[in-house]
C-alpha cells in the first residue's frame, strides 16, 4: 500500500501491471485469437493493457517533470514499456528512489 502514496510508487505499480498485461496479451490472448479462433480475449486484455499503458505514460511524464528526469531516461522508459519484460526492468532499475 505504500506504493500508492507517491507518484513514483504509483509509476512502479503501474509498470508492473502494464508489463503483466503485455505478457498476457502476447502470451495468452493473441494465441487464443489466432490459434483457437477466440478474439474476445484480445478485446478485453487489449483494453486493459491500453488503459494501463496510457496510465504508465501519464505517470512517467508526471514523474519526469517532478523529479527532473533526463530525456534519455524517459525515452528509455518508453522503449522498455513496449518490450516484453521491459517494464519489469524499468521498475527495478529506472524507477528507484
């Protein structure tokens, strides 16, 4: 619960959730759509992932402004957010106090 008390903590939490949603989208929902013919999974998981991704970007911008992060750090965080397992790396190595 302490993660929710600061903007950086919220970013770390959303980073983990966004990373998980990307893995579920790529590893579960997409195969269900293309191998089992069930597109509904992509619709719901994709929606959740989209909301989490937008939240991630907004929290990243908020933290970049408040903590005066470099453009390089913000760019790396954005790049990592679209790579599988990248959000977990960002949470562990970029988003520390």
